[in-house]
């Protein structure tokens, strides 16, 4: 059950990151949302939670860090795909 909750949380955070950056074709790319949400949650959420001294518990600082991490991962992915599309 915990794994399903983490996947759902990652997808919601990833979709939020896409909404913040603007959706490219008007829809949420759920594959990108899942990937950026999980990676962003792990890196951003963990780092911000540990830096703020909250530990590894669900706190607002971890949720904000997850969203910031997902925004950074989504922006990097979009940059990479546009870069390779322009080169090829």
C-alpha cells in the first residue's frame, strides 16, 4: 500500500510541476509526471527535509522540496528533449 501511495504522490507532484512550467500540448504527460515526481521527491524532498532538520517524515518542507525537485527535473527533461530535437 505504501508503494502505491508513493507512486500516486509522485504523479501528483510531477503533474503539479508541469502545471507550474506550463503544459506543452495542453495535457499532462503522465509518464513524465511519474518520473519527475518520483525523482524530484526523492532528491528534493529528502534534501530539504534533512537540511531543515525534519528528518525523514512527511512535513511541509519535504513536500515543498519535492515540488521544487520535480520542477527542476521537468525543466531539465524539456531542455534535453528540445536540444536533441533541434540537433537532429
